[in-house]
C-alpha cells in the first residue's frame, strides 16, 4: 500500500529538531511494508529558514520514505498574514504537482492545520481512487482568529476561506483522527460522523527519549544534590502562558528553604520580554536555555523534579507535546490545562493542577512538591509508568496504522 503523509510542519528524519508524530507514523508504516511519501514544506516552521533538503532526503531514504518539498514564501511570525500566504502557496504547489505523481496514494493522511492543504489532499486521494484521513492537530481558524492582528470584520473575511476549507476537509474525509478529544469532537461537529473518529494523542517515543537523555549528559545540566529543579518547555508565546511561569518563579524566590532552579527551554516572540523580566526581578534561579538539541533537552528533563504544562485557556491547546516528554523524563507534572490533561494527571496521580493565569496558584503547587520530596518522586514514577504503558508512540500509533490499513483494504 502507498501512503501519503501531507504535513508541512512536523520535523522529518534528518531535521535538527526531535522527531514528532509523523516521523513515528512513517517509521511504523514502513516497518509494515507500506510505501510512504511525505509532502512537506521547504521552509522550516520551527526555525524560520529553508530546511536542509539533502540531509532530510539522506535520512529518509534508508527508511523507505520518499520526500516531496513544497515551496512557499518565508514568514517570521506564526500568527501573521505572511504565514497565511505561505499556506496558500503550499496548496497551489500541491495541487499542481500531485496529479503528475506516478504512484497515487491508497490512503492519504493529512494534518489540519493547514485546513486548505488537508482538503486538497482529501480531494486528490479520492480523485485517484484512494481514501483519506484528516488528523486534527489544532483548531483552525478558531485559534488563529483570536490573535490575528486585524480588526474583527477584516479578520473574519481573511479567515473565511480557511473556515470553509476546514469544514469541507472534515466532511469529505473517510476517517478523522485528532491529538485531543476536543479536536475530534469539533471535527465531527463540523464534518459529521465517520466510521472512524478517534483520539490518538501525540505521545512520546520512550526508547528514543531514553537514548537521547543518555547521550545528552553534560555538566551544564547536572543537578547538585538537594536542589529542586523545575522545567518549562515549549514556545515562548502568550498562548502557552509562559509569563505566568516566570511570575510564579518570582513568588517562589521569596520562599526560604530548599534551593531551586527554573529552566525554560524554547523560543518565541516573548523571549526578550522574558529575559528582561528575569534580569529586572533578579531571578538568579531562572535560566532561559533557548532551543536545545534533542539530546540536551532530554537530559535536562531527566534531571528535573517537576515540569510545567501550561496554556492560556482561550488558546484551545489541550494535550501538547511537552506533557508526554515530561512523563518520559519521570518528572511530576504541574498542570495548568483543564479538561483532558487535568483528568489524565489526576487519575494517574502523576502531578498537581494549578489555575491557568494565576502565578500564585502555580507557585503554591510547586511549593507543595518542594516541601514533600517523597510525594514528588512518587508522582514522577507514576508519570513514567504512564509514558511506558499508555503514551509510548509504539503503542499509540498501532491504532493509527490499523485505521490506515483498514481504509486501504476497503478501497
């Protein structure tokens, strides 16, 4: 069977960023004997520069994965008209090139966002006699609408084609998958019921995480005995509530007792503001570590007692990548995302909830763990068990592959 993955954002094998959802899916499909063609962007969403196509092709070829790069104009901000223009160009490139492909897809797996590219992938698959799965990674244009720098009527007009594309992609897909329950529910609401409409979280490759942590051992992130280490990882944007994290650190500084350290990894438009906050508040225990290589990142997390899973409620973020990395690292989860993430943390006993946007709530939750090392270690062990038994991609993505194979068999 020939499977197309249509996703311009996720890192491919050979990319400097750690592999994500679709690389894991591609590996499992190839291991099952299926051909995989991945349609991606020639511009890196993460690094805002052209991707190293040669390195990616060289890494993908031994896996049996063919790569097709789509050209699009650069953009500097994730939320911008320039990004929308990039996605429009990707759709045009995909629509122009795919009819000439000699091996059409038996099944196309298309991510949404971007919804217009997902819709085009569904229609192309059907036109060539195949089936299509839409995998909902985020709610567009709902999320985009909240932060687009345009007056209300203009923003609505700019996003109307994307709203229509999302509805059509969900409606025309043969199956729906999503990374969180709320995403799948919204897709079904807009597109109607499907024979398969399931949540398959992002998860984590536990074995690969452990290898990276072992390889990343370094003096920079070697924790002194007795210190309490806390991590926040991810984009430094308002959507991920990262300023609340720093304000909570300022409150923790006022506490006497156990020495602590906060390590913040990632990049984003709030990085200069975060650096100024740390400097002006004299937060000697807080450090902006920047974007780390996967080995250093995994080792850092493995040294942490607890890690922060946060997002602004209006951002519509439910189960981000970071929570699964924290689990693999055996860190207790300080969770500020209501709904599914909160339910997972509470039922597994692997962390403590705090109220999003409330630095005092986060500081109090962190203080509880600092003051009770035994409880913190028990939560970390519970987090690791959860990663191994429920959220390892080797387990999670078997179901993804089954859905794809069932669709392919029913062509």
